[in-house]
C-alpha cells in the first residue's frame, strides 16, 4: 500500500460507517437504531402520529437523512483526525508513534480522574526529521509573536483537529480554552487545525485572544493561517494536492453514503 493509499483509507474508513446509520426515535436500548419496519410499527401504534400521517416511509427517510448528516460531519472529522495524525507520524519520523497524540489527567467535580486528549502533537525533542524541526521552531516563534505570547513554549505544538467549526456552543469553546491553558502549562502551543475554511470569525477571535493558534482550509501560501500551507511548508507534505488528486474517489464515496442515507430502505 502506498502512502497516498494509506492516507485515503484512513480518511474514508470512518465515513463509510455512516451507511449503517439508523435513527433511534428515543429507543435508547436499541443501540443499532430502528429499522424502517420498526419505525412503521412504532408510529402506526401511536394514535396521534398515525392520525396525522407521520407513519410513512418518507418520514423515516427524513429522520434518517437528518441524523445521517450529523453522522457524516462527525465521521469526516474522525477521518481528518486520523489522517492528520498519520501525516505527523510520517513527516516527523517519530521512533514511537504515541508521540503524535497528547493527553492529560484532570479531576471532575465528583473527584474522579478524567483523561482528556488532543488529536495531534509535534514534540520537538522527538522529531527525527531535523529540517522539519528547524522549520517548526521558526513557525512557533513567529506564531507566538502574532499571538503576543511572551514565553515561547519549548516542547512543541498540540493540535485539536476538526473538519469544520459551524457551532457557536460556548460550553465547547470553554472546554477548548481549558485544554489550551493546560497545553501552555505543559510547554505546548495549542493550535486548532480546521480542514474546512468554514469557521465563525467570532470564534477565531475568541481563540486567538485566548492565545490559541487557528489554521483553516484557506487557499493561501501563509502557514500562519492556512492548514494546507502549514502542511506543505512546515510538515513538508502537500495535503491540498493529496485531496485534489484523490477528489474523484472521495466524491464517489461521499455520494454513495448520501444516497444510502436519503433512501428509506
């Protein structure tokens, strides 16, 4: 298997799981979801729903499509995480691939220990690719200057990888900023790596004001703001070219998933 084939499979494997998605309709005990037959039986037995006509194949298809869209975005995010972490492993030439991920322990209100993890890590002392290490150190210094960070993190960079960022959930943002605070305390620059260019400018501003880096899927040569430029000029891997070259394969898989989700059967 070539490097490109490996990356393609890492990205697509979680997305294919969306074809198996079935809505649950509040049936929490049924972890596999409710089939069309189960839905028709459930809604036909409900007097109100049956009277107004919700016990139909079309209603099931609508639920399946609505929940399936959320599943697609979630699984694309998983694919992006797996792909980005593998690129880090290969380009940094780590002797131990566990350095590509970072986690830490925290205490819950109930006194229990909870482990939180970020999706990618460039650990400066473990990077075997010396040219990458040199480029990364310069990039960190420049980025910290842009963020007005006075004490430059010495251990490297940790990444939270997302496919896109459409939500304005303040609870999620607070958790992200908490992670960033811990990252700084452990000598890392926290960076959000967003594959899509779709992220609200208010969120970018809040994260940067909290001294978090944000790089997104912008078509620019600036590695301070573009994930694709960062991958090409710092990591030494042309991620944009990879997606362009494999675009037909990705489109075929995504369209196949969408057709399955839009079909009641």
